[in-house]
C-alpha cells in the first residue's frame, strides 16, 4: 500500500474509479481554495468538479480531528467517541498497515502547513475474521459541508482499489435498516453494492442488519 495516494474527485474519476497524476502543488492549491469556500457556509450543492482530496494513512495526532469529524457527520456523539482511540490508536503507533492484511484508516490531508485544519473525510476498513479475503468497510464519514459532492464515492473506490491490490475477494458493509439510515443505504446502492442479507432485530429490537457486499475479484471457477 503506498504511503500517500492522490485522488482527484471529478466526474471522470467517479465514473472510472479514481486516480490522476495531478501535481501535488495543484492539489493543495485547490484544496486550500475549497476549504476557504467551505468555511463560509456554502449552500449545499451538487457535486462539483473542483473538489480535491489527498488521502493518506492515519497518523499520530489525527485522532481528535477524526473524533470531531465523526461527530459532525452524526455517526457518534462526542461522549461515544473515546472508543475510537482504542480502535484507531494502534494504527497511528504503527505507521501504515500491518502488512497486506492489516486494518487501514485513511483520512484526507489538508496539505496546509500553516496550521491544523479539520479533517473532512475518514474511512476505516479491516479484514473480516475467519474468512477468505473478505474485508469489512467499518467506517466512512464525510463532513456535512462536503457531502453530496462525490467524496464518499471516491473514498469507496479508493478502498476498493487498495484492497484489489492486496488480493481481497469481497468487501462487505453492515448498516442499519432504520429510516435514519435510508440515505446510507441509498449511498451504497449508488456505489454499486448488492443488498445480500437483511437480518431482523440484529442491532437491537426493531433495528435490522442490512448487509451489502461487492466483489473485488472474479469468482473462482
Ligand atoms: C454516507 C456518506 C459517506 C456519503 O458521502 P457523500 O460524499 O455525501 O456521498 P457522494 O456525494 O459521494 O454520493 C455518492 C452517490 O450516492 C448518492 N447518495 C448519497 N447520499 C444519498 C441519499 N441520501 N439519497 C440518495 N442518494 C444518495 C449520491 O447522489 C451519489 O450518486 P450520484 O453520483 O448519482 O449523484 C456521507 O453522507 C456521510 O458521511 N454520512 C454520515 C456518516 C454515515 O452515515 N456513514 C456511513 C455509515 S458507516
């Protein structure tokens, strides 16, 4: 897995997967511009071709920003986030994935040397225990100011490309069947994931498991 991956989020990239050879200086300039605009309460818009993200593995010092991001995205309350230190902390103490089978967390890199800038995207995925090359997309969040512009889809494609390179066979996503998660289910539909299982009362009474999967390699014949 490369140390740093550049992903330019454009219509072309979304259609084709990801990745361009845009110079880092251009990416950072675009990123700085976008942050300046986003910081002025830009109204929600359809995805634009100018949004640019530089993804890199989680590193020491990122955890407070990750906690802020997942709270802003509505995934957890601030009181719920300390568990993330246990889950993600080991990844920051051992830079990069632990070999090709290691859990991985990527964040967008503000690329701004002038000071800390909030993270706007995080994705965490890990191998599924006791399976043959199945991975679990455990967490994905995009800051509300940047949702709906293609970032989430680009993140998913990034994960798929990384895992394909590592020989993964299947990527699975578990979500909830409640109305609160209707938009999340629509997102995975749009990403091309198959709804393969629906388990009533999985998370708790009245809260069903909806399992999505996507093949990353052809079925063995
Ligand atoms: C889910 C999430 C990561 C999606 O990121 P995003 O950047 O907003 O998504 P994108 O802009 O890349 O959307 C990709 C596609 O999904 C579709 N989509 C996204 N949200 C949708 C919704 N609520 N209803 C229908 N389609 C939706 C988009 O329309 C887009 O399709 P298009 O290209 O045809 O327009 C983001 O909304 C988020 O962080 N949500 C809160 C946290 C969460 O629920 N995480 C997942 C559970 S772990």
